[in-house]
């Protein structure tokens, strides 16, 4: 076990700079610790691509700083037109663009799957179907389970107001309230508020 752990790659410390990690990785792979400016991606980059040095980095406190030149990591300048215009001709670029277009594939969209009809009440759909604010009575209530204590006991059976609202709708709500979850008749059980679900919609 000790031998295996010694061979494994060491995870760098969160405070170690990216440039230092890249130098260490290159050195362990048999290199000098400095990226080859002609092959900034370790050999898989197209020939002729040069590299530039990143001058900025975040320190361990998240502050943007200028790093020493010897610790700067090499990055490709392939997206810099002024840098590549003398290395790649228009004809070469056109040929590459043509090849990319040939390989381009359009995946036709598929219809979204329909939600099963046996999943119970949909709180988002219900919230969008309502307009009255919390506490504004819409439905009449005639329940033997009246009073604040009875209401708190009824709501205490559910871990959240969402679950109470689902149970309320499953048992005849909002027009009926056999569970005593909506004594004020606003259509919302146990202080459930539809406003956040309405605001989340485009």
C-alpha cells in the first residue's frame, strides 16, 4: 500500500499557483519545467502556434496579482489574429473552415417528455393559476377544526409548507379543506406562498 501511494500523483495545495503546478508537472515528466513556446499544449497543438505568457493570477486570498515571469504559465495565442496572420494563410484558414463545416452536424430537437398524469398536484401550475395574495379570502370555510391551535396541529403534520399544499390539493383543495390546512380560505395551506413560483417564470 505504501509503495502504491508513493507512486500516485500528488494533489497540489490550494494555495499553490497554477504556474508553479505546471512547472512541477513538466519537470516530473522529464522536461525542464518551462513550456516549449512552439508546442504550448504539450505536443498536440497545430504546428506553428506560439505561446504567450499570462501575467495575472489570483493569490490564495482571491486577489488578482501580477506573477513573476518565471512562474507564468504558457497559453496559446491561436485566437489572436495579429499573432497568426503571418503563420496561417487565408487559403489554409479557408480549407480548415471547410473541413469544420463538413464535420458539423445538426441534431434535430426532440419534443420534451410529458410528465406522467399520476404524479399528483403541480405546485408551479397551481401558483400560476392564482392571482390573489396570501391571506386574501377566496373560498368559504365551514370546518369543525377551527382555531389557531387546531391549525398549527394540522400544519405540524408536514415537514414543509410545500408538502402541506400538496396534501391540501390532493384532498379537495382549494375549494374544500377537510384537513383544516387553509382556515382563512385563500387557497394556500400552512402559509404556503405562490409568489416565488410566479416570479421564477419567464
